[in-house]
C-alpha cells in the first residue's frame, strides 16, 4: 500500500484487488469509502460488481474455459470454506471475513511478484538501488536538506525521500537490502505491526501543521478555504467534514489522535468487505433470511457472473482457494 498520493511521473498505484466471494474487486488507494466507487453520485455502478468478483477481462476469459462440472466443483469447494461454522449458510460475517482474507492474500501475492521483479540479481534481497532501477530506470539520490526550485520536482523529491525513509524502517536487520518479509512491510506497512508507528508519524508529519500531535478539522481539510462569496461549503467539503466527525473522530474532541489518524490514512478493508457482503446478500438472498444457502448461489450462478451481483471468477482458477488444504 502506498500512503498518500504519487506524482504523475511515478505512474498510478498498482491496483490491489479486493475480492468478493470468488474474485478480485476494485482497486483501492487511500481511505475512501466503498460506496464512493460503488455508488458514484448516488448511481449504482454495475461494472463495479463485475470487477469485484470477475476481476479483469483475463480472469473472466480464464473462468469461461472451465467446463460446467469443474465450475460447479470449484464453486462448491469455495462456498464450503466460506461457511466457517458448517451450518450450510453464508452469513454477512462469514462473507466479510472471507473477503478480507482474500484481499490480504492477493495483496501479499502481488508483493511477492514485485519482489522477484525488483530483485535484479536474484540474491533474495532487494536493495535501495534495485528499487530505484525498477521504479525509475536509474538510481536517484536527493539531498535531504536541499529543496528544489521547481515545485513539481520538489514534490517528487519529498515523496522519494519518504519512500527511502519507509524502506529504511522496513529493513529491520539493517542489512544491505530487504528480505521478502521486509519488502512486504515496505509495500504494505498497514499489514505489519512494527510499521504502525511509522505510518502514524508519517501522517502526522504531513498533516499536523502546528506540531501538537493531533490533526484538527482544518488540518484534515488541507489547503481548503471557503470562497468568501459563497453562502456555504461545496458538497465535497460537507462530505469530508461528515467523515471527520462521524467516521474518524471517535471521542468527539474535534481532532484526530494518532489511533484515530490511523483509521483515516489506512484503507478500512473491514468496512469495504462488510459493504460488499451486504450487497451480495441483498442481491442473492431469495427467501429473505439475510444469509445465502448453497442452493441460492448455485441456482443463480449466471446472475453471479453477469449481473449486478457478480463479484468473482478469480478464485475459481486460483487453487489456493478451492483446494481442500486451504
């Protein structure tokens, strides 16, 4: 996970696939809510669901190659694994937990694949130079104490220095580079306990302008200042203020302490997973019991794959999920 924005020169974030039941979901970057992707401007986005379970077109094509019996066998095996209490039904909690597990699995798989690409000499270690070569085709070295005149270049310098600082923090043994486990901590600091304090401090350095150890609403909103000719704030500011008050400021003291700040800067995968689990049940629950039976899923398999309820495909050709040893 990349905390904070990147300049265009670095390219977009690598999509992290959030998986719903049988596949990969929409890539997420930052801590925005699922409904902002799922229901932009209040309108339901059907292709969000198709992306969520089917993933990219390659995943859809791969699934289509399976014969009907094999599709059914793999689907039933996955349903059985999601049903953690073996009562024959999939509840919101079971679906949500499965989605979160799936998300983490694919995030880790992506990091492992990246590690091989970054490890240029194949010695099992990714050095800072190798990271730079993979990212920028050359080794970049900025002076920490010398700002650049060009605003865009200075922005890039700041982000590059932050990357270097996170790289050094992930390097627990102070060796010549990062092992696979350390590389995962670098790419996904939110998944590793020893990186939590770094994530918080990095966020404070960026947003805590007065240095009091908290982030106020004004600091949360950044450089926004209301147009003096406007009678009220724009809609997006009202949304952000609502998020600050109702989602992040848990103790209602008008500021975000370090733990509250963490819930803002790290994507809330749990909330996104719950949103998707509820959406899936709403679409597939035929008898209104707020849970899904295997019969309901198999009876509506085409709906899963082609309509607003479809959120999968990838796990049906990933043996990590449908093999018994999972």
